[in-house]
C-alpha cells in the first residue's frame, strides 16, 4: 500500500511539474528539448519536493500553535471543548499530509533516515517547522542556483 502511494504521489507531482507555467518557462528559456526529461526528473523534482515540504511545514506548524495556544486555553479556561475537537482534527490531517510530503521528499532528495528523523521531530516540537524552514529554504536556493548555472 505504501509503495503504491509513493508511486502515485511521484506520478502526480511529475504531472504538476510538466503542466506548470514556471516549469515550461524555465525549460524553454534555458534548456533544449533533448535535456527536458532529465531536467524535469531530477532538479525540478528536488526543488518541488523541498518547496512542498516547506509550505506544508509552515501550515502544519501554524496549526500546532493554534492548537496549543488558542484551542487548548479555550477548552480549559473557557470550557469550550469543541475548539480542540475542530482544531485538533485539522491539525491531524495537516500532520498526516506533512508526513507524506516528508516521505516523498526523502525519496526524491535521496536523504538518509537521520535527516528524515530530524525533520519529523521538528514537526512535533512547537516552533520546530519554522526553525527547519530556514534550513530548507537555503537548500532549495542552492538547488535553484545549481540549475541556473
């Protein structure tokens, strides 16, 4: 089941990259048709994987902070347990999406289990995704610079 899911995610991401306007513009401006498939299958996939992980991480980190600093105080101080139910469910869905993006990024970027463990632990700690985002942004910029050269 998990192998099928990973293949499906990669197939969908390739489809999105092929149809993106930015991808087509970069390809037509900088590369010939002969290198198109190689470029899409390596550098662009790596950039997209990091970008998706960064964006999902920021949204998931925001949902964690909302859960801890808004919903839980509403539950215990104001007697509104429904706030935790709603924000908790949204956070759970976002955390699952983050884990899927992490698995995809670790395969596309060919990262070690240690790297994946650090990124996963950062998602559990409040403010962790925001600290990790800076590092991932630098890594994404390095990939973009290597494509531009």
